[in-house]
């Protein structure tokens, strides 16, 4: 496109938009939309944020807006404060300023993301991918006539979150964040003052959840998750004979789980075997039942100890083919699936987890493809996939707020959204906030297929 054509296009755009004229905005360029281009892809190509692009082209905020081939888009200059992280942010207002005259069920849902959104370290890169998942969820919701007014702030680890708790943030219906425990108290107080729901997306120490009804925590602290694992273990394997194997792993973090499990078994007068990887085969097999299915629990999550245990159990089964064995594992074992898949099937492995990434699922393949189209990159090779996590979280909460407004609690069955990777099932913590109590067992079945056991 030559300069004259660009000028004429820009002039036409300005003439048909009084809003743009009023802003007196200077544009960096005008872009002609090509086939299969997306809002996110255009923003990325020009080094600007999606919010900047939408502000420069207000029609994009319309719920029924469709980016069409051949249309023209104004490209603004990038503002370094588009994702807020400056010392010029004003302190929070001492009084609530939220305008709630219109129920959120009748208007756009106002969402703020307060996470480290940068490329300086792993935290920032992971949260950028999570945020991209949020953007994709907003796009999908818009196609279903649910409008979202999205704001984002780069709240890095060493910043004071109170700098971001401004009048703009006070207008939010939902804030997603923070990533760091030290930021929860200030955000919790701010949420109470302005009646804002807060979604804490990852596992951090947040005792405020026990007191503030507006807080939602997705991933529980390890100790709380261990208690939930014990409950589900007892529910699933009540008719089995437990065998606990000491792996002599000084670096393991699973001792608290096996201690809780043993206490629960003792309190219910359920007998169990207790052995170690160093025990001779003759003594090892004596801890197993010949008449009940044996469910084997290691006190280590590490690959080295897992391989030793698999070898020992397989050696025992060669000489005791009448034994029935199920191996109970840990979420970390998902990282070892490729190397151990045949043994996972053979030993009927059950892995407790709050998420399940299934690369063979059509929905997983579809969202990965859309991510590639939008951002010209693949998702990080991590568990869980952060972009899919962000998509699941945002879709579930925004749709829930659209359906129920302030009455949304995140309880099972409220939204009717089948998650791609991260099921959500919130329960209230006494008189405080909501905690995600979802846990499922990923079951590697002997007939060489995988099922998810949901509770």
C-alpha cells in the first residue's frame, strides 16, 4: 500500500468514526487484513498489545465484531504503559468507586489480570502464556455474545501490588491474580472494599481464603491437597489391601501424604503392608495379600525411585502371578509417562491430579492449533499447559459471572463448561472463600487406554 492510499484510507476511517476524531490519536500505520489473520496476531506482528489495538479500533469491542479479509485496521504507537508497571500509578481510592447500577449479567464482564507479564524470567513467560489463554477465552465468549472488558497489569515479583490498586482496578468484577503470596493481603482488602471476585490461579500460601468470601483459590497448598488425596484414596480403594513402600528418598516431599494415609488407615483399623525397596524379595512379597487387590503407595515422587519400584514389583509378579497389583502415584509421574507407559498400563497405575493434559483430545488439538495461529508459536512444553489453564479458568469464571452475577460460587454444575484440562469444582472454606476441591485419578488401564475417574 503506497503512502497516498494509506492516507486516504486513514482519512476515511477518521471521518466515519467520531470517537477516533475525539481522541486526536496519531496512528503509526494502517493494516489491511489478510485471510486467516486474527486480532492477536496483528497486535503481535506490530509489537503492541491487544488492548492498544482495540482502543485504536473501538468497533473491535463489539460482541458481534468479525475481523474480515480486506478491511483496514488502525495501528497505534505502542505505549510502554499499556500493561501497567510504572511508579506513576496513583494510590487506591479510600472509598468504593465501583458503578454497579447495571447488573453484570446485563453488561460486559470487567476482568483485570494482575500477574507478572514479561519475558525476564520463567514466571513472566509462563504467565504471559496463561494470559494468552485468557485472551483466547474472551474471544470464544465474544462469539457466544458474552462481552468482556479486559485489563492487564504487569505485577512482577518485586513490585508493590498496592500501586496497581487504582480507581481503574476498582471497576473490575473479577481480578485474576496474584502469583505471589505476599501480594494476597493487599488485594484481599481491596476486593472487600470494592466487592470484586478474586481468582488466585496457582498454589500459593493464602490464609486470607479462609476469611474472605470473595477469594477463589484453584490449586490448594500441598498439605491440603494431600488431605484431599487421602479422602479420595479411601473412597476408591476401600476394598483393597494397601502396601506402603519406603524408597529411602531424603529429597521426597511425599512423606506427609503417606503419614496422613497411615494415620487414616490406623484410625479405621485397616491393615496394610509396610516394606521398603531394600527388602529381599522373600520378605517383600509377604506384605502383599493373595486374596485382595493390592494398592501400592511409594513415599517418593521421583523418577529414579519409581523405576526401582516398578522393577521390584515386576520381579515379584513373575514368581507370583496370582497377585493383583495397582500402583498409586503422584501428579509428578505425568512427566514420566512416555518412558513408563507400558508399565503404567501393566501395573494399573492411578495418578491423582487437579488437571489432565490429553494431547490426543480433539479439543486439545484444536486449542493448540488456534494458539499457533494467533501467536505464531507453540505452547510451552510444560504440565499443565499454561495457555489451556488460562483458557479454562477465564471461560469458566466469566461465563459463570455472566450467568449468575454476584451469586456465582463456582460450585460443580453451575456453568456446564466441560474443561479442556483443568476441572473446577469450588466449595466454601467454612465462612471464608472458595477452594477448588476437584481431584481426579488418571487411570492407565491394562487394556491400554486411559480414563479419568472423577469424584
